[in-house]
């Protein structure tokens, strides 16, 4: 009797996984094609702005370096740094408190409570920090707390989610031992989980500081002061040499935050040991001491007064704005406009991420730092990394204003502005993914005499593709929120509608737009999460 051989148990799940990946890939291509068709539908070029765009590009080689302007720029840089430091400190405080409330470990089997806590966090992180600033300025006026809270509140919600995920991934042995001895869930988490997760928490804290620097610049564009405010003034007066000086100052500030964060993350990833025992790391100790001193300096420099949070005017406005904004507007014309612009927002974000992903794939190999490279290769890599730094140092609204010189308002200028900025971020992440890929397949291909292109295509790309696609999906979530920002400046989407409603203080319509934005963000988060699971 002939035995019938059954296929391995993993064959069917593997086949289903491959089918899911193909389905997601085809859906992504269809979404890009649909978005591109919408972006190119009708007239898109503005020929009259070509000369101005040329003058802007030419000024990159001759930035303004006069003493008075550099002095003003130095003061503005201090303001930006102070907002970033205080906003990050508040975000870390809120994140640490919120992480205990939303971690699965703290809730145990009470899934309903855990889901409700996570849903509460989705509201503050669903709105861009610029939107928070516009709302807070109506309550607090022109107060330093506007910038600090606008960074701290949404970043705090994001930090709480990330901190909770880090705590949930820590081995639970010490935590469960403390529970068995009668400790409560919160003390058990503090003493049984927090010490083991401290490295990841510290690393992410410095990453938040890098992001907060860019957010502080964005807040400056809408009147919070600092480098963003100087950049907006120079742009409005068409002083392109000054604009490029601001851009280069932003790049240097982002580079400093990037280098400091990279140094801390490397120390955390590879802690120093002596005789097999963890030793005190002077770099990490100095980073913590410097961070504490920076928070104290930022508090002194900005001089926010806690009393202003409870002043009579603040209480009056805090009661008036929610009352005027609820219930949200629900007339048919507004809802149809919200629906139409929500589609524009999605198209804008899809095109932006597609552009950034294509550019990151092309530049990742050059942007990576190989362990052994010749002088030409190192110079090329340094130039590409510098270009990526400039792309992500310039806020999306500035890129939107540049593209609006030569393009009419609509999907295309917003998508290009977000795509160029996202390329700066995604290109760096893709380069790091190539650096961290297993070097053995590439070395084996090199030993067999394969050409450089073949070594990258077959030895590196298959291992870096997963992380790069995961980063792209994460950046899609961020791009959806950033569409509000470029829309506020006329690039289209829900941001343009929000700006028009805020200008006339139509608070019920503002609430409707914000609720639509939060719902859209949650939907994109869900789709992105499903896509990441299919790629695993």
C-alpha cells in the first residue's frame, strides 16, 4: 500500500501569508494609482511662480551671514530649544503616568478597561501639535504654556502608548513574584518591570527630543516664536538668503539632537561591562545630568507661570470654547465637504509616502555606513545623509509654500511637500536598516564574485525590505496628521477647511472637522497595523 504524503504543517499558513502579502501589495499599487490620477486631474501648474522658485533655489548658495541677523537667529534657536526641552519633559511625565494606565500588564484580564484606556489616548495623539497650539491659544492667549502643552500633550499620549508596549514586552517573572507576595499592580510594575525596561525607555526619550525640536519649529510658524517664526517672517518678505540661513540653522540643531540621541541609543543597546558586571557609563550619566540641567534652564528661559493656567481669563475661555464647540455641526453641506476633503487627505498622504518610499529605496544603500568603504564611497554617503538632514529639517509647511510657487493648490503640492519631508526621515531609517542587516549573505556573494548591484539586490534588500516597509507604514500614519498642517497653509485637504472655520470662529464646524480627523487617523492606524502584520 502506497503511503500518501501530506504537506508540511507550515505550507498552508505560509501560502496564506504570501497571498495576504500579494493582496496588500496590489491594494497599495491601486491606492497610489488612484491618488496620482486625482493629483494630476485638471490644471496643476502655475507658470507665473517659476522665476520666484528659481530665485529661492539660487539663494541656497549664498545664505545671509550678517552679524545682526545671526544674533537674532541665535536667540530664536534658544527659544526653539527651550520649547522642545520643556515639551519633551512634559511628554515624558505624562507618558510615564499614562503607560501604567494603558499597559496590558496593569489591567490583567480586564480587556474592556484596557481598550477604553487606549481609546482615550487616541484622541490627543490623533491631532497634530499645530492644531493643539491653535486651540490652546484661544484659551491661554499668547502664553509660553501654549507651545509647551502643544508639544507635551500629543507627545505624551504617543509616549504612553510606546512606554506601555515596552513594559508589556519585559519578562514578567519579577512582576508576578511581587504580585504573589501581595504587592499591588502599580508597585509591582514600578519595581518588577520598570528597571528591566529602563534602557528602552531612555532611548525612546531621546528620540522624542529629536522630534520635539522639529515640532517646536512648526509651532514657530504659527506664531510661537523661535526659528520657525523667523523662517516665516523671512519667507513672507521673500528674503531667500535669510530663509536658507534659517534652514541651515534648523539642520544644525536637528543634527545636534540626532547625534546626541544616536550616542545614547548605542550606549543603551550595548551597555558597558567590567568583569561581566554592568559598569557605570559616563556618557549616559552625563546625558541624564545634562537633560536635567536643560529642563531647569528651559523653565528659567521661557518663564512659564503655573498661575496663568488657572487665571480667571483661562477659566472663562476654557468654559466658553467647549460650550461653543458642542454639539458639532451636522448640516449636510458641511458633512459632504468633510467627506470630500477626507478623501483628498488620504490621497495626499498615500502619494507622499509612495514618493518617500521610492526615494528611500534608491538612496538607502548610499546613505548606509558600511564597515569598510573607500574615500569616494564615504564622501557620497556623507553628502546623501546631509541632503536627507536638510529635507527633514525643513518643516512640511515651508516645503508646501515652495511647491505652491509653481503648482496650484490641491493634492499635488501637499503630497510633494509631505513626500520630500518624509523622504528625509524615511531615507535615514532605511539607511540604518541596511546597516543593521545581516552582513553574511552579502559577504558570501562578494566571495563568489558577484557584482555590487547583485550583492545589494540579493544579499541586502530581502533582509532590509521588511523594516523599511514597516517604517513606511508608520510614516503613513504620521503623514495623515501632517496633512492638516500643510492644509492650514492652503495645500488642500481637511487642514484647509479647518483653517477657514477657525478664522471665523465657527466652533461647531471646527469640532466636526477635528472629529473627522481623529476618525481618519484611527482608520489609517488600523489599516497600517493590519498591513504590518501581513508583512511579518
